C-alpha cells in the first residue's frame, strides 16, 4: 500500500498518513489503559466519573489562549499520568494507579477523536489539525484571546 504524500500546511498540523497513525495510537492508548484499569479491581463506575477530569485543565482558557494552551497541554501529555501511575505502583496504591490509567485513557480518547495539543493562537488549532468547523484564519493566526462557544 502506497501512502499519498501530504503537503505541508505551514500551520504546524499533521496531515495524511501520519495523522491516521497518531489517531490510531490514541485508540491503542485508550484501549490499553481501560484494559489495565480493570487489573486494579476498582469499580467500573470510576471510568465515567474520572475519565473527563483532565478536561479541567481547560480552565486556563478563561484567562487567554497562551495560559489556556499551556494548562491544556500540561494535562494532555503523558508525563503527568505517567508520574501518577508510577507513584501509585511504588506506593502500592491501586486507586492512584487506576486514576493515572484513566488519565492515559482520556488522552488516548482525545487523540483518537482528533483533539491534539494546543497552539497558543486558538483553542481550535492543534497539532492534529483544526477542530470542528473552525478554519485557519486569513493570515494564519486567530487573534481571539478567549475560548468561545463558537470554537
């Protein structure tokens, strides 16, 4: 199978075959993390309760897109959940491990859905492309400073 070459957009987003691979990676992380969650003998209802907690990192967007992007990216990289899982394993705390695994699952779910790490110019501008109907603005930058419902 030959992959077509994707043109570079100049906006820092991934296109074509690499985008499909990154989204598949997200699905794998989601499935693996949920599977490992069940090895911790914690109740299933923790999944819907904890799975969306990492979205609290979006609160930074109430300030501006620079702070919002930093906070969102901090909560949506694998570094912090890896620390949480590691501490939980080290301290033999199954609930802490389970929380970290669900954090991994959240990130995988977001990546699979196409929600990537944020650029500072707009909530909708991610490394996996532009979210939703939002298109790259003329001139290449979105000058809005707050998250709006239109995004």
